[in-house]
């Protein structure tokens, strides 16, 4: 658009050129000519002001009109300068579980809405990010996330609220990005979501990142809502994680997708009969295979708890590998008629998971995008991915020592679970996938007379929508 002044001058010249012949032809007096010129000047000034107002309105609209966007990654409303915005996203997971044999815990074949999560997130002032995530899955209502993050510097960001504790690798991965229906055994030993403060940052383009958190503390595999989102002890839990991409800038493409990290936690807390602060360990089908003794003389957490979690992933081309190991050292006690027993028990878990895109897409830790989408009209079928996993969860054998005074009952608690799983994932498009898994778990102990609990076989499926 031309500036208002130049436009008005052009119009004035045009009007003058148009009126001049008429003025000359009429042979007006000097007074009449001056009056005509004055009238023409006033019209030009009015027109010039109108054009200036129009130009100002256009510039104001460009800086104040909000920007509305809709994409496969969600819906957003942002200010014109992008300093303030709000996004709406969501996840829906509908799962099916079908046993190959009877479950000793009495679980049935079932369909379940495992996750029904709308995400409300955004940015204020260009610095402060927020997220609110309710979850209506599994017949309950829970606030999964509720936090604010100040991005003051790439190397220094502060988060306050309820968020994922920076420990387990697969736990940190989005539920929509995990490759199998059930997360691996190491995730059952890592905390889930907790309330507190966290400082995070990255260096060298995130070649090295860190997270340090001061939290209320949550059970192995659990979240703070198990305690009504408040702490049952004065002592807090400290968590830290360091993760590196040592070859992120390498000229060798085959090395860039390697990520290595280690995480850990420390706390000292004491459980009660109402809340022992100890975990329940489950199979991929969510059948309980290990628990500490409960009842009137339960086993309680009683003192220090430390976790250590080395972890890695490697993605190159259509191949992906994820591995992690987690160990928990927990002080416990139990008081019976025979007296009080105390011990420190170590529980370990590890998994190795490999994935391969049959249709040539690139594997990654976060996100997926098929080369084409499922369409009967275009005769395209989306992306297909094979997944395999081997994992072990091994409670401390000392938990079973002491007969009736033991911390765990060998009749209904297995001393070890070993599982393998195979899966096929069909990505219909960027937002929708269908997951099919077969998992088989073998147990050491867990049945009467010291016998091994029967192997568990289960078919799991998931229809996952994420945007």
C-alpha cells in the first residue's frame, strides 16, 4: 500500500487536472478561482486524513488480531506477536485385554478406556508455559499435570506444580509415543507424577540436558494422587537426571541417534498401616504378582529409599532401541508377635525394546509421522511397525526370609517375573494408531508349596488417538 501522503498528492493532482479545464472555460474572476482552489485543498486534506486513518487501522489490526490455527498437533489461539497463546490437545486410549488362560488374581477379559485426557496448555508473556491435564480414564477423575514453567534461559528453566518426576526413560516418553500397550518393568520402580519444584536446562543444543527436582515423594510406579496430592511425611524426595547425545553433531549419521543417561532419587520416609508407602508389582496384563504383606501386621517403608536408573536409546533410520535398568533400595520393617524385623531390600528391573518400521519411516523417541495415510480411495495404507521386548523384574529374595515373619508371603508373591512381548503397530495417520501385543510372563515362585505360578499369556490391543 502507498503511504497516505503520496496517495493524497496523487489524487489532488488528478482532481486538479480534471477541474482546471472547467475553471478556465468558465473564465472565472480571481475571487472565484481562489474559492475553487480553497475548496479543492480542503477536499484533499479530508481525503488525506481518511487514508491515514485507514493505514493506522491496518497496522493496528496486524498487531492485535489473534492468530487461530488448527493442525494434526492440536488447536491454538495466539496473540499476533505469539507472546501469549493457548493450545487444546488430547489423548484417547481404548484398550482390550484377553487372557490366554485363567488369571490367579481373578482378572477378566475386558475393554477399558485407559486414558481420556484433554490437554490445556499455553504460554504467557512469551516465557511462562503452563499445562493442565485432567484424566477421566479407568472410571476415575485425576489431575495428571498442573504446572507452570518459567523459560528464563535454555540452561535454566523452573517448573512448579504437578509433573512427571525426571527418572524413568519410558515414563518420560509420552503415552502416545510408547510402542507397546503396557510400559516396561523398570517403569514400575520409577516414580510417576509428583508435586514440587524442578530446575531443568540444556547445553550445546541439548546435547547435554539435566533436571533436578525437590518433590513430596511417591511410591514406586505411583503418583502423588495416591496420597491425595499431599505429603504424608515431613521429609522430601530429591530427584536428578542427566541425559546426553554425545554424537548429536557427528558427521556420521549412524551415531546421531544415540542417547545416554542416568537418573536417581533419594528420600527417607515412614509408612503407616493405612499407607505403607510400598509398591504393588504387576504383569503387562496388570495382574499383581508381588506385594508385601498387608493386614494387621503389614510390612512398612521405614527409612531411606534410593533409586538408580541408567538408561539409553538409539534410533537410526527405521530401527529403534530402548533400554533401561532401575534398582530400588528400600528400608522396611515389620512388627509381629515374634518381634520387630528390619532390613534393606533391593528390587531390580530391566528391559530391552527394539522397533522396526516395515514401511521405511524413521524411528524416534518422540512422535511419529507415516509416509502416507490410510486411504481406500488413494489405495494407501499408512505405516506398519514391528516391536519386540524382553524384560525382568526381580524383588529381593530376602523379602521371603523369616517364615511367617517375612516381609512378603511366598504363597502369593513371586520372587521374579520374566516376560517377552511381540507387537505390531499400524499408524493410520499422524494421529491414530492401532496396537496389537502378545505378552507372555514366566514366574519364579508365587504359588503354594514353593511352586512356580503358572505362566501368564495375554493379548493386548489399543486404539490410540492423539492430537
